[in-house]
C-alpha cells in the first residue's frame, strides 16, 4: 500500500504564502479534497481528481479522504490558513479515532500553513507580539456560554485576542454580544483590527478603538484581533502600525 | 529613497517551510540582520551583507536595520518561526516609535512565517485544533507573577496552551514552577507534547501525561504544548496522534 494523506494549509490566499512543502504535496497528489473555495485554489492537471464539497461536512470529507488513502491514493485535504487551527486536521483525526483500526496505520501528515491571525497581524504590525489567545467565535460546535467565559478570562489574563469566524449570516448576534462583553471587561480604548480577505486582492485592514467597533465591521472573511491593554498604535501617513510591546512592567 | 525593510519569518528550520515571499525578499536584499543562528540560515552571495548579532540586543539590531533602510538599503531582518510571535517585529516597531519621525515613512513590511507552535502541532497531530493560547515562559521581559496568573487563567478558560522559551540555563526553575502550577490547576493527566528542534534533523517529539512531565524534558529549542481538558490521544504503532476535538459538549 503506497497511499498517503497530507492535511495541508494553503495559507490565507496569496500564492507567495504557500509553503514549498504544500506545493510539493499537491504536485504528487492523485486526489484533492476540501471545501469548494479551497479546492478551487488548486490548479487542475491530468491525473489529479478534485473533490470539492460544501461546508459543515467535515467528517464525511475526512472519511472519504481516509478511504481513498487506504485504497492507495495520494490524497491532499486542503484547508485555508493552517490545517491545525480551526480547520481540517482535527476533523480527520476525529474520523481516524472513530474509524477502522487500519486507518491508524496510514501515512498521515499535517503540512502547516500561514494561519489567518498571523497573516493579519503581519499586515497590521505586530499586535500578537506578546502573549495571546485564539478563539473561534462560532457557536456551531460549542455552547455560547463557553465563548463568553473564555472572552472574560482572556481579558483578565490580558492576552491579545485573535477571533476566527466572528460573524455569519446565521449568527449575526454573536459578534454584537462579543463586542459588548469586551467593552464591559476591558473598559478602555485598546485597538481592534478588522482584517478582511488578507493577502487577496480584496484585502481591507481597518483599525478602530474598541468603543468604536461595530458588528458590521466583520463578516466571515474577516479576522478580528483585539489588543492587550498595552497594545500601541504608531500614527503615520497611511495605515497606522499596531504592535504589542515585548515587555510588561513589573 | 528606494530602501525598504522586511521583517521576515524563516519558519522553524526546514527549507520547505520557508514561504516564497520570504525567499524572494532575501533574493532582493542588500543586507540581512538577525540573531547569529538565524542569519546563518541565509546563503551568502555577492552583493549581500550579513549582519549577525548576539541574543538580547533586539533594539540595537532594530535601529541598525532602520538606519540602513533609511539610507537606501534593502534590508531583511530575520527571525525564526513567525516574526510577529515573540520575535523581531515588535522590537522593530518599538524602535520605530521611539526613533526619528522619518522612520515612520519607511517602507516596512512583515513577512509571516510558520511559527514553532504550529509546526510542532502539525508533527503531533492537531493539539491546537480548538481555542488555545500562546505564552512566552521567559521572565526576562515580564514579571513571573504575570506568567503564573496567565497560566492559571488559561487553565480555567480550558485553552490548549503553547509555551515558547520554556527553559534556559539562566532560569532552570521557571519551567519546574510551571509544571507544578499546571498539575495543581489541571488536576488531570492531559497530554503534554515536548517538540524539540521541529523540522530539523534533530527533531524529537515526546508525548507524556501531565503528571509525568519533568523539567528536563524541555530546553530552549523545545516547544511545549499542553492539551485542553478534552484533548485526546490516538494510540497506534509508532508515535501517537494528539488532537483537540472541534466540538465541546453543551
């Protein structure tokens, strides 16, 4: 059996942010599996089968990939960003754990990618330059009460905060509640970065003070980064620089 | 003035984890500046000046880079991993903020890289597949009490935790205290991943239960990842897979 499965991160969008490891895996693959817009980023070629699928079918997609690899195919499951951050790697391993024992013997690797928060941070300066946390604001897979608890504890710990999936059409109220909680818990005007479609032609970066942040500033293509209490803004002509200093006073 | 400054992430070590954006910036540079072992990863060529410097001189190094760029040089400041995560980007922006006004007009960009925690997570499975935090355990630049506070709040929030700079010769007791705090706060046997020299020929990945973790398992080349309360281990022949499920029960 010569099949393998690579769970690969395509980065946030630009080709120049795709690692050579991922490019090489795609060049050797017989099958590429993933959410429709991510599979669309992979160039068609002879001998490569593309298997785009819709959102929210991550476990079905994972089982399909594992079955193909078990049958000898060279399979790449594509995620945007990094596959290990709110993406397909955990889904594939859930399928492995629940699946037939022979799946555990497969050659499965994770090829990391540039995750959205790091691409967004790079465009804004260095807002994640000190201790930080990453929270998925979608309550599809966890109770809202847990999100609220994590937000309050993250503010108490004075982490900078990176938010994935801040807002969707089906849950417009979640991000509004998030901003209310943050204003209540932070009580200051720390910077908030809205980074939309980072590294694509549609990229738009906006920096506002927390009290001025509004729910409509985010959609599902937006990464939101909220500074720590000591995060700073360097004003200049053009976009400001946002960074979190490396030091915290004693 | 045609100078520019790119603060670039070289990734954790392997060439196949360096983005094309960073490779291209290095190909166009006149000057490369950074900590000795990172500058050593850049191939020498005619027309390229290498400026290696020692650890703990980040601000001097940043000012040097800014001065060169202001004088028209094409400068790349290199970090390992991602420059925005416990690395040179925040140091350069600190120097910009404290420096002459003309530095704010410079063409400064951050080129993201694969940060150590994501490379380590990929080798172990998907331990950061759900909400998580990143904490620098060095108390060179912040008081120990703040580290302890963040550790306890991170456990209370049930984040998976990635620790940078867990241990050095000058601070051998810090990581011992960290493990004591974690055992006290977690009170369980969740998995701990010690990932040393990830993606290099020296790579070594070790997975132990929290009560079995000992300080000597980490050094300054080790990334430590501690699971959340629901992080799982899939046993198999060879290295186990560690992953954090995407769902948390209501």
